[in-house]
C-alpha cells in the first residue's frame, strides 16, 4: 500500500480515520489472503477473500482520496491481473485435457501435488483455483469501484453537471480535481 | 412460410417440454437420488424395503451422503463446500468468475476511463 503523500491538506476525513485506516489496511489484506490460501481448509475461499481484499482498497480510497488510491492500483494493472486470474483458472482446466483427462480434472490428473490431507499445500488444483478466483474477485471489486467513481469525470457528466438531479458530495471528488 | 416454420418449432419444443414436466418425479419423494439413493454395487441381494434400519444407514448413498463420505478422498480438501464448488461443480465456479470478468468488461466498455 502506498503511503499517501500528496494533497495532504485536502483530506476531508479526520486524522483518526486516516490513522486507523493506515493501521488496518495491511491486516485486512492479510486476512483476505489467509481466507484465499486456506480456501480448501476453512470456510471461505476465493470469492470471500477476494471481496475482503477489494474492501481494503475501497476503505483506503474513502479514508484518503480517490487519486491516492488510484495511484496504488492503476487501471492497467488491475485489468491485467483480472485477466491473469481468469486465465489461471482456465489453464488449470486445460492442463487436465493435455494430460489426457477431462477438463478441470483434479485428483486423477495430479496437476498439483495432493499433499498431506489437511495441510496448506494439499487438495491439488483447488489451491491454485482459489488463488485465481481470489485474484479475479479482488481486482474486479477494486476496479469497478474506481470506474464508477471516475464516471463523474466523463464528458456527459461535465456537460450536464448542472442538469443532473442530484449532487454527489462524497469523497471530495469535485473539489479535489479541477474537472 | 416464415411464420409457419417458427410455429412448428414452437409447437414441437413446447410439447416436448410439457411432456417432460408431466413426467417429473413427484416432489419430496424419498427415493429420489438427491434425497436417498442406495449403493447397489455393494449390496445387491436385498432391496431397500427388505433392509433393516442399520443396513439402510450403512448402504444409503444419496448425493449429500456421497459428498459427506467421499469428498476428502476424491478431492483432498478438508472443507466440503470448497470440494463441491471448486471440484465437483468446477464448471459452475468457472462461469461465475467469467461472469464477474464480463461485468467488468461491460462496465469499462460503457463508462470507460481516461488513461490512468
């Protein structure tokens, strides 16, 4: 997580919120990674852990401002990571075909070592599938949040700013940027 | 002719679907495989109604019981839910992840962003 430096005087949130966010964000991410990599051992998995990781980035953007959060997670990187997550899943399925089994065969194909039952590196392909799904979900949560925020900078919004029936005052979007 | 062919197709498909619906098993039938099937490979001598209660419990092999018993051996996963949604139903989860990805692509293509 990038430490926020720019526009320090423009933050609208209090110092308590900023400090708690700065303290908690790494632990939230760590909890999400824990849920993802223990997906085959505990309740939880790729979807839940991914949403928690995405929530940490959203919390960061809400506590500071949008641009600092966007600097930490650029759009191009997020798109690449989402694609990597989906293709990781699909390629694990295709490995089963190339080894002579069905699509997404787990144990018979022995794509990944099965390991000892109950250990972290067990379950064969389930571990890697969880990683792919978690990466996809985390990235897509973050990306959709920022995309919906940046909609306000779209040409339609700038042309029809006065006509819109509501005024969004959340996250100092209008004052922060010279839009 | 253009109206006639869809009418015939509609009639054929609607008829077949209605026939299938009428031939459904009754809802809540305890002998359905989703509720209680029996593993006849292990016990071929007796029918279900001839078993004692202990034998019924021993040889019952419904879908839920199958997951309970065989998912650790089949998948190596400790958590049965993960074993189901990532191994037995892995296609479902793959398409779920693809749906999320498609949602992001759709939003990006409609709203779009500046390069950032």
